[in-house]
């Protein structure tokens, strides 16, 4: 049977590009790393990497074994996380994952409630993109994660317990003095001649805008690419264009912009806000308590959004 530690050394060498860097990451000497790699190659009966003047290059066999090794590393990290959770029942660290919109809206209230109930617990939060949050759940580096999805990219993973917390509708962001506020109702087709503020770097909301406009029969004209929602609001207030955004992303709305609800028959997607954990891991008491708190906070936000929409206050507040 292959020595797992040597396989993990190969993985590190593959990821970091050299045996020296792999040795440093694993806390061993470069000489020991070279010896262990030679023994692994002897075990498998073929070379696994080529030693170059600067770093290493894996052979086909080395790449195949490194791919397997990454799965082993993930499982070992998961096992370590499981053991740590068993040892920390009444104290320790609750490890959460989130994304910027949730971290600026739902999560602060949930964290406050949790810390009041469990002041001895230490809580950490990793903020990341969707793919990284899913990976952190698999490795056990976080216990719970707030996630999001749209119709075209549903989070579908049988290894996870996923709970739908609330729907987060897409709204239109316009300047406070916009003539659009005088319209009895707004459809996307009516906005074909508008300039748009869009999120940069292939942000999901940029995809929402393009998908929605195409369904309405036009391509949006882009006047500015923003890197966060505050920046987008500022450009809207300055008259550079209009924007769309998830309602939760605008919890901290500027005074000089207004939010407009789309009619239900307008193709403006609603995203789901989700809470996820690994199904194979029994939640710790801390994680179970936090899940209940997050559910209660999400229900409060869902009621608040529904109230705004029913009263129509989002149109001219």
C-alpha cells in the first residue's frame, strides 16, 4: 500500500511547483522531501516527476496520483475537522462561511444573537465566492455556510443538507430624481435605451442583468463596471446609469437613490439564500444553535422584504 504521507508530499509539490516549497509547507527539510519522493517513485515503479533547474514537472503518472492525493487530503482534513468537533462540545470555535451580501445583512444580527447566548464560544467567518465556500464545507474547514443560487446554477450536492432560507428579489436602482419613479409600472423592455451600471469581473449580478435584458429583447448598454454595491449606488446617484441588484445587497441604501420593484411578470430573476452543511457530519451543538438563529433572522428579513413589496414603499422610499 502506498504511503499516504508521501502521496500528500507529491500533492504539495504539484500545487506549489517545487519540492522545496512542498517541504516548507509540510515542515520537513528539502533533503527529507527528496528522499521521500524517491521512495514513493520506488514504490510505484516509475518516475512521478522531473526535477528541473527551477522546480519540478509531474509525469502523467504523477499527475494521476496527485489528483487522487487531493481527494485523500480532502478526506483527511474532513476527518480532522470531525475529531475536533467531537472534542469541543461546550467551548471552542464555530466556523462559518458566508458571502458579502449575507455578511452585510443577515449575518451580523445572527452573530450578535449567538454571542449573547454563547459568550464563551469563539466564532470565525470565512467570506468567499460560491465555489470556495463549497470546497470549505467539503474539507470541514467551515461547519455552516450561507450560500446563494439562481435558477440556472442551482446548488445541487447530495452530500450536503441544504435549506432554503428566503428569496431575494432583484430590484431596479435609480437616482432619487429619476423620471422612472413617475411611471405607473416599469418593464425591462421599457429600459432598452438606458445606460447600465454593471458589476465587474463576471459577477453573478452582471449575468442576471444580461440574461434578463436578453429575455426582454435587447442587450444592455454598459456605462460603468463597479466592484461593490456601494460603488454602483454612487454611480447611479451621479446619473451615470441605472442598475439592478438583489434586495439584500442594498440593506445600506444611499439617500440619493431609490429602489423599484419589478412586476411579477418581468423577467428579473430572484435568487435563493441558502444554509448548507455536510450531511455526513453531525452538527455540533454550536452549529445547531447557529442554524436555528440564522433561520429566525432569515424569516425576519423575508417578512421585511414582503412588507416593503406589498406597501409599494420600495418604489418611492
